[in-house]
C-alpha cells in the first residue's frame, strides 16, 4: 500500500503528457509555452494517413516528419501551403504510387492553380525519402507555381511519366543530392523556370536525363548522367546558363542538345563519353562557349554546329579515341569509334587550342556553306585533317600534327 501513491502520481503524469502531445484532428497547435514562436513538429506516425498529417499544418507552415516504412498512395499526396518541409528517414521512407491513371505521387501547387496560373507558393522543401511509381502511374513529383522549391536527398524511380516536373517554378528551384532513375519519361523536366540549380545528382536510365525549356539561368554542375535511353541534357529556348563538371556517359541519343533560340550558354569541363550518337549538338544556339570538355570515344560526332547556330567558341577540348600509350588501346577492336567536329552551314566560329586524337573519319568535317571561321593552334594526331580548304572567308592558322611538328 505504501507504493500506491507514487504509482498513482506516475500514472497521472503519463496521462497528462499523452494528452498534451497527442495529435489533434485539425490544425496543429502553436508552441506550448516553451520557445516563443515555435510550432510543433507534425509526426506523421500519429495520424491515420500522410495526407492528414500534412493537412494538420498551420497556415504559417511547419515540419512534417515521415517515419520509416512503405506507404502506398492511390492518389497524389498534395501540398498546398507554403513554408513547409516534408522530411523522411532516408530511403527507409518509401512513398509508393499505386495509381494507374497517370497521377503523380506528390503534387505541390497552390490551391486553384489550374484556374489562376499566376498563383504561387513559396519555400517548400522535400528531403530524405524515396518515391517510387509503376508503369501506369504519372510523374514522381510535380510542382506547379512554387518559388524557392528545394528537393534534397530524394530518390525518384520507376514512374510511368517523368521523375520530377517543375512547371513555372520561377524563382530559385534547387534539385540537389538526389537520385533520379528508371522513369519512363524525362528524369527532371524544367518548364519556364529561372535561376535553377541542379547539382550533385545522379541520373540513370530515364528517357532523357534533363530537359530545360523556356527558362533562364540553369546552373547544372557536378551531376552523373549515365545510360539514358534518349538524350542526356536537352536545353531549348533558354539563355545565360552553364552546364559544367558533369559526367555524361552512354546515352543512346546525344549527350547535350541546344535548340530553339538558345544563347549565352557555357558548356565546360564536362566528360562526354561513349555516346551512341553525338556528343554536343548545337541545333539552334548562338553565343555559345564549348570549352575544356573531354570527348572520349563518342561514336558518331563529338560536336555538331548546325546551320541555325553561329558565333560559337570551341577551345581547349579533347576529341579522342581510347589510346593510352604508344601502340596501345584501352578498348577492343570495334569499340574505338571516335568522332570529331562537324560544321554544318554555320558561321562565325573560333576553333582553337583543341586536341584531335584518333578521331574520324575527319577531324573537322565541313558541310554546306561555312563562313568566317578561325582555325588555329589545334593539335591533330592520327587523324585526317578534314575539309578546311572549303571554308569561305576564313583563316586557317597552325595545325600541329606529328607529320609537321619539328623534331626535338
């Protein structure tokens, strides 16, 4: 009997603590008298569904923490308020899209965006969880009209549509440290976005890895792009951008495509390796710098500058086969094809300081009427020079090759 009072007191304290911390059926309550201004974290494990947990956020936003587990979704998980962070337990948190009517797994958009596409949400972060789909599902993550969106440490795989779609996410979208793989559409589809950071992600076996359309100021750096069924990076009607320091390998299409009035873009310090078709295809692009890239064994053409493109600087690049020393090849016979540069009806090109090693059938192929080209200071070894004699109103400077170099 002498222990009954302490036991009763302990039971009362536990009951009071449970009442104070249990989830409400509506909006989460404000801070409980501790830190002024603090909002409680929504623990999704305490709710009957993930959607109810997100709906419990106050209008001012907050943090929803997703537990480990696999959570099947037959309709999109919707986020319609701003200043929201949805954070999981890494890949142990899996959102599995079971929908077969083309719906996305996660939809982030202001309420009424379909009626007013000028509506906006601000400051949404999605972090540290896995999103998977099926062949008949839609995209993984769709964000419409979201400014300062941040996707960090998220795996997006196996959807019937694109992996991630950002539609009119105009201000400062950031996609970082994420894995985007095996989706039946484009890995990351950027539509009318601005000041975009895409950094330190891995893309594998989507159709195209990334498409940036009608945008501005894409900064794509430090990504690994591998084994795509279509193209690697496609940029259209976009200016003032940089694609730098990326590893782009074994696309069945072309590694980088610039089309539809692109201008003012730097393609630099990328490794574009073992592509089935072309390395870089400038279809409609002006004021472009192609600088310091390595093009090992790009099978058809390493760089194509088309008739709708002009004013391109091509400097300090290496166009090469798999030679690793005197009479030594890394690749087996039949896997050594390496293309050079094609100038197709273009004009105003500076082609200088590049290395052409073991590429073919020509180091520089000229098609149509190519005008105002400066070719100077390039090194050619084990290659056929090309069609430089057919250039119109151009200047051919030094071409250095073993046959013309002075003996030491």
